[in-house]
C-alpha cells in the first residue's frame, strides 16, 4: 500500500503548493501576490478512495475492474483511472452492463457510496467489491437507518440527483424497506414543508407535485411528516443545514408544542467540508482583487466555496489552469446558469499590483492547484522558475 501511496503522490503532489503552505499561505513575486487558503484540496476520504482504486489495479492486474460512476468529482482523477483500464459503469440506474458482471470482476464503489440496490446487484453477481465509501458518508447512513428503525422520516438536505444523496436516501428506507425520506435543497423548499407542517398551507396536491421526484415512493405528507429527523449530504453549506434544522424544528414546535420529541437533528456535515469553508472565510479577511476556485464543475463542496466567495469579491470557478486564457479572458463555470462561460476582465493587468486568492474543493489534487498558481504568475510575466525560487 505504501508503494501505491507513493505512486498516487507522484501524480498529484506539488512542490509549489508545499512551498506556499510553508510560507503561511502567501507567495509574492514582484507585483503579484497569491493567497492560498489554509485548508484546500484532497481530504482524507478522497485520498483513501484514490489509494484504494490504485491498489485494486495493483492487486488485480489481470482482472476486469469497474467503477460505479466516478471515484470523485474531478475529471483529471477520473481520467487517470480510465487510463489504468478501470471502466466506469452507469450510476443513475442499473443497466444490462451489471448483468454482464461475474465473480472474476472487481467493482469499485466510489467515495460517495452507492444505493443499496446497486450493492445488492454486484453482490448477487459475485463480484469482488472494493468499497471506498467515505466514513463521514457512512455516519450519515447510520443516522438515517436509525430514523427508519424508529419510524422517523429522514429529511435530507441535499441534491436529489447527487450520487451521495441517492445512496443516503436508499438507506433511509431501512432494512425492511418501509422507511421514508424527503430531499430538500433550498430554504424555499424548507419553508414550503414548514407551512404544510403548521397548516399554513395544507395543499396536498401542490406538495406532492413539488416533491414527487425527491421523496420516497408513496410519500404521504399527512403521515410521514408526523416525526422527522434531519440528515444531509455531507458537502452542503453547514450554515444552511443549521437553518434547515432551526426552521423545521420551529414548525414542529408550533404544531406539537415546545419540547416535542417528533423532531431530531444531528450535525452530519463532513469535517473536511467544514474546514475548507472555514478556511475560505479566513482567506476572505485578506484584501484581494479576485478569487479562483479550482475543481470539477459537478463537485458539490467546491460549488459551495464558489457561493461563499461570490458574496465578497469577483470569484471564478475553473476546472484547471487552461481556463485562464489570457490576462483578459477567463473561462469559468457559472453556478447559476450551470454552464461554462467566458468573462473578460482587467483584474490581471500586468502594470497593476494585484492580489489573487486561490482555493479548491476536497476533490481537487495539488498539481492542478499548482498549475493554476503558475499560470497566474506567467500571465503576469513571471516564469515558473521564479515562482519555484525560495
């Protein structure tokens, strides 16, 4: 395993990032200053998932190896695994490709986990399973299983189509499959549910129309909102999850009285997600002209970093350094339109003093962060050798 770890580090390590971390997160060359958040990039769960995927290729050199969806939400990492001959399987539904698996095949379960029906299928096919599910995700599963056992409906703060949320929702059904869940994404969703709970808006048809695709089969708001417990996709904004809990708890109190036991809530935001959010808030105390957030566009925890940054200064969500086309042109992902777009700016004016912040989500490797930092300096007329100089 140590050899595998060294190979992974060889792909993704960065001497420039290590240098900036050693210098309190600041690198100044001439008129350009780059601030790096104190916490960024790969978390333990992501590193473990990648290590296990690489180890699977080493341990089973002659076997067919499959991966349910993506190991993490980063195209560079997934490309590396594809080049190692690890084949991605569909993750939104079980297809005929799963029927073709057998006991000679290896199936990797990604860091997000996988729905119980997927786990049951690969077990039925007799496959060797390499489960890289993050421990923080499994902690949420433990919580929703407990809810189901107690007859409590899981209210899941998350994106209903996200791999992790789909996996969590399947566990919320309980061992007997009789549990229930409701996935809520926005505070507007929460307010709608709270109004139903308190009787302010008891339009059952409107409720079912709004949440029909993000709730368990046969969900009955008159029955399944009697007892509720909050859980969450581990990569959501902690402050938003806390607000979910507050509003839902207040609604239950209005309906059932203070101290009601019909509401439960526990903090299941992952530590790495919270550390990166807190580190960004710390970074934002610096005087900066712009913020670059590096990561996969489908990464939930990275998207929340963009949301935080965007409230304070010009913030650009980029896949990698190639998005920095020139001093004036930045290709970035707009989280509101959900499309990649191009912005034109004079922030990187080579004649001006500039200060740029850089951070990355938990699924972004250090080498991509390094490439971004180097590109910033190169566009400012500073070559890589000067950036590397101690």
